[in-house]
C-alpha cells in the first residue's frame, strides 16, 4: 500500500497566522473529519453553535466561513452602515440648527476618519468573536469556502468533513444586473463601499430601494454629489406610496432621485469619469448620468451556487434554500436560516430563526417558525419604519369596508412641534370590527423606536389597538403621536381625502 503525506498550508488573512496541516493518507487523500455539528456561515449561525456548546459538553463543532467572522450584518451590512449613518444624521442636525436660533459653522467632514471609526469598531467585534472561538478546543474554524460533495459531507479547503447535523446560514451577496459595460466600467457594492477612504466627488447609485436610500443619504451628507437611479416608478417601492413620496421629497433637497429609469449601459469617459446611460421606461428617452463612481444597489442573490446543495439532496428554488415549518431542509438533519432562505433578509429574523433551529435540531423539539410580524426600518433621512400589512394588502385581504386607518402628524403633538418635525406622520391600519392591529407605517425622526410599542402588541392574543389608546403615554413625548394615530381612525376614503387636502401624497 502506498502512503503519501499531503501538506496543506492556510494563511489566516485576519490574524496573519499560517496554519499547517500534515495529513497522512492513502495517495495523499486526507481522511474524513467527523463533527457533531457543522455550521456554514458565522452570522446568526454562531448563535446556534454557541448554544450547542453549552447544551452538549462533549460535542465538537466545525464553523465555516469564507469571509470575516461575524456574518454579513456585522462585517459589511447593517452594522457598518448604521455606524456610518449616525455621522450623516449629525451633519443634517447641525445644518438644521438655524431653525432653532442656533448658528453653527460646519467647517469640515473628515470622511477618512468617519470610515476608519467604522472599520475599527467592526474590527474590535470580529476580534472578540475570533478570541472566543480560539478559547475552546471544541470548535474548529475553517476560513474558506465550502461545498457539498455528497449528503452530509463537505469539502472545506483541503479538508473533507462530515456531520449528521448541519446548519446552513450561508447568507447572500449583492445582485449585479446584466448592464452592458458595467464590469468594464467598474462599480462598488454594499460589500465594497465600506472600504472607501476618499469620498467620491460624485456617485451614481443604481437601484432605488433600501440600500440606495441609506447610502445615498450617507454619501450626500458627507459631501458627495449623489444621483439615485431607480427602475421602479416609486422610490423605495416596498413602502406605502405616501411615505415613499415624502422620503423622496425630503431627500431630493440634498441629492437627485430619478425613478422609472432603466440603466441600459455604462462606460468610462475620456476624462476618467463614468457614464451611466438611462432610459425612461415609458417614453424610452435616453439620458446620461456622469459620476466619479457607481454604486450598484439592486438587491441580493443567493450563495448556493458556491455550496452545491443539490449534491446533498437539498432542494432550492431560484437558488434559495427550501425548508419546512421547522426550518429543516429536504435532507433530514440539515437546517437552514437567515438570508439563505430568501424571504426575510433581516438580522432580527435570522436571530429568531437561530432560536428555532436550536430548539428543533439540538433539543429535538417540534417548534414551527412563526412570524406574527416582520418589522423593518430604513435609516435614511427621514427615517422610515413599518410592520404588518400595507393599506393595499389589507384591502385585498379584508376589503376596504372592513378596515380603518389611523393618522397623525408629528407636528400635531407638543414634542413634534418642539423638535420642528413637519410633514412626518404615523399611519396605522386596523380591523374595523375589533380594532385589531393589521399594520403600521411611520416616517420621521425616531421611527424605528416609535414603532416598537406596536410591534410588541402583535405578540398579544388580541393585538388590539386599545392597548395603545388606553395606556398612559408620557407628555410631552414623541410616542404620543403613535397613541393619537390609533385614536384617530377613519375610512380609507376619508384618509385619502385628508391627505390631499393637507398637501400630502396619496
């Protein structure tokens, strides 16, 4: 029998350490390494791994991630973007101080310092995770891509590993549209924009959704000349039309927003800039946007083309992993969660799903994943938050005659007047028969905070708006606008009439 030693050398790009694995085996093939659990993805999947370590003292777990520890949210998603958005909020606050009789001279925005602060904070968190994993010999971290070679068996770098329990938290990546010349012209994504050290003098953002709204706000506040190019006729099309209209109107004071535009090509100009050729989807008239940089913000795509789940008997649909109500895939003992499912791309839902996977996979319970409400927020200017049904969805599901809409503007409250909040509002949707909350939508300062008391009520049996209207609210404080919205119910027809008479969009 011929034996050969295979030498595997892996350099960790974060720590700089070189890991050397001497793997004796027949004809250089390493033996299969067995684990009690394999977790692919170090975002919310780490929550499952950590809970398993505590529950099962004898277990050994493999964690695999081709990217930095912490997952999309921590390393290149919601956390770094929100760290960046706070300085943008400060800039706009300072610029608005004159309305309160305060003269402030904003001398400079040090873009490099803003970016370095963000990266340092993220680095601190990722190092904490790394040190935590290094503190136990029960976890092996594979800093590499992984792919299935057969059911329950994966290739991770130079190793072949197996487990009868696998958790897929593989996330997603920026979706790149098939635009002529885009690859040759060059572009940024939400993954790469966080590596900028120099503020582009001008930037064109392809896409008119959440990411475009947030990074458009940030870059414009930093001093860049920003143009957002949206394909949909409505800016941020996921939101209520009147909320999107107000957000567009406010943001348009600081940047340019183009809607209903198809990007049909890009190219480099003779002077080193980038030309984005757009076409009106109705008139077909073409126009150009010239900018120093392009940021592509057109959604997310699955990572399963790297994983090859079909080799493991795991069903997917359009690349997204399919699971049952317990978050188990078509292969028994293989579970999936988070962005990999392609349905609720939020960190808070991934964390919830981690709890469900832990209960069902580790504790062997049968707890279905239920989503009474999936809230979200858009940290642009103005801030937006929403949960539950929109008006159109509520009408389609229950009928217009069976719903009521509550409405109140910030400026109609004492606190709203005090902070100079004009035009912002709360829109609540309830069932006419029993005042059951169906949905809520807020645009204005602290929207992500104000909506939380409504979210909490969605976990009660009755989900009644009376809990909001009948409870004591501090006066004068901003939550009163939520209480007053639920106390001011009207028919959809009356709501739209009021919006038109008051100059709102409806």
